[in-house]
C-alpha cells in the first residue's frame, strides 16, 4: 500500500471510532462512578497566585506554544503543545535500579550494570477556566518519561503534548508541572478559544491547519489525558506534526484540517467540497495543484513540493526544443493558499499558511 492510501485508511478508521461508534456502556458507567481528581491545595494556591497577571513560575521551565483542536462527539478535542528542556525535567538513572527479595533474606538491591535508560517521574495539573463563564475543570496527569542515555543531551528541548475534551468557549489554561513531592512547581498560563460548530451558519471555518510528518494507528483511543513526547493523539491516531511549518525540498505537505459550516446533501448525507491549493512566493504563483474534491468535511491531503517548468533548448535565438520537467521547489519562504468551496451551500473560504522550505540533504 502506498503512503497516500495508507494515510487515508488510518484516517478513516480513526474518525469512525471518534465520531460514529458509541461509548461502551461499561466505560460510561466507570466514568460516572470514578471519583473526581482535584489539584492539591499547595499547587492550586500557586496557580491562583499568578493567575491575574498570568505570571509564570519557573521552578520547572516550560512553554505552551500552540493549541490544535479537532471535532469530537460532544466536545472539541483540544491538544496543547509545549516545549521543555531535558535538564529541567529531572531525568535520572537511579529510578531504574531494580530490587529483589531473596528467600530467607531481607529485600536487597540486585547487582547490575549501569542502566542505559534515564527516567523521570513528574505530575502535571491542568486547570481550565471559562473566560466570562462558570465552567471550570481540573485534571491530574501522571508523567513518566524515558531517554536513552547514550544520546541524552541535557540542553535538548523537545515538544510534548497533552489533550483534553472541552465544550466550545473562551478559556484560560493554568498548567503546572511538579516533582512527585510537589517541592518544585513550574507554572504557565495559556488563553485559547474553541469555536461552536453550530455557529457557522453563514460562513465556512476550519480548525487550525497543520501538517503531518508521520501518522499511525493505535490499537485503541486514549480515555484519559497523557503527556507524549514528539507526537499527539486523536482518537486512534498517533500524529507527529511538522513543527514551525519547516520542510525540506523532498518532503510532502500532508495538510490536515476540518471544515466547519459545510452542508451535506439532505438525500445522500454526503458533502460536496472542493479545495484549490497553491504555493505563492512574494505574491507570485509558484505551483497550482489540481483541484481536489471531498465528500466529508475532515480533510487530509498529501501534496508534493514539486513544480513543472518549461525548459527550452536554443540554437542562437531560435528555440529548437521545448520540454516540461518536474523539479524540487527552491529553498525559501512560501505562502500555502487554500481556497475552499461548499458546492451545496455556495459558501467559500480562503486560508493562508506561511511555510519554509529548506535545501534537502544529499
């Protein structure tokens, strides 16, 4: 199966589970019976202390830099991307020391060679408050991360993610990362807004447009929030995004987004959507891709960073031969333009995303 077909197969499986299949009754019962988890008082007090002026606490430095949201059954699945350095997360080899209890003896430590894996165990706390509303939600996320010792770099900064379902609205996220004993507390504040899908009656809208580096199917969707390094999850999909929209010449633009406000055909319940994709540079058209048609409002489209050029062979001033060649896009700054149209309602929308193309390594 080629990459494009595999991508769509994985996507369809994920969206079916997310939007169509009901939650098992047992899972619903367990959710109803579960005790609510609250943020410890001393952490809550620190969050409240800085909330008015959005003052971070830097015991454990980290930075929330992006919110990606996608549709879910009853809420909006909101994904928060943040960065942190290895040295600030407390990776340590001592967490890997195994112990054993031998017959007739007290528990003793096994003889072992130095482990090749570093670990850290932390707490993460999420406090969502609706701006101008009464909605408030807290969540606790236990964190366990691993790093290979032979490639560990304390100064390396990595992208991490955590996702949580929320109803539409404007929010303030107060997020804390702490050591297990709560003695070190890092705090950041992040404001964001989640649109109501039913609010798009006169116009089209989209979720944040992002590009995919890798995608694969998991065995089952996550039912509790987790922190992941280098990827995020959506239903049964594990997605590695392209950070900062930086590509090399030989990459593809695997664009992913959802269209709000589109109307299905009342008889077939299918959509009739078209998208025209273009790459421009300083206002000049560089590539116009073939128009794409979709029968569902969730869009994933691989596009290649190639352009067709007309090559002329001349003898003196006379053109003796013309031929078309496909070449890599030149390195530089580009604007990725999306022109959307709902052919049933007639509504249209244009979106633009800036991207950077770097030279491919030989």
